């Protein structure tokens, strides 16, 4: 999981937290447009910290593909 959290740093500021019903992860994304913010969150009830991180990674990938950023390695 440590490597996954470090990998999320290329997209922004990752966080992981224990919630009452499980784990959650979020990333404040790097955004180039002035006055714009973008955050990606997992569900608040993930069974493990790793599951929360994996869910955020998938959501980031899905969102970037939706906006036409197909080569995720280009962001690094």
C-alpha cells in the first residue's frame, strides 16, 4: 500500500482515514486552471486501507480516460 500511496502523489495530495464504518482515501488533484479544484474520494466504508486506495486509483484512471487523458504515464 505504501507504494500505491506514493504513486498517488503524482496526481496530487493523497490522504487515508479510518471512518466509523471502514476506511476511505482521497486525493486533492493537481489542477492547472486557476481557481479550480478537483478531489477524488473512495467510498467511506472500504474494508481495508488498501481497498480504499485501489478504489481511488481506479476512479482517477476512469476520470482521466473520460476527459481524454489516455496515457496516464504522460502525467508523471
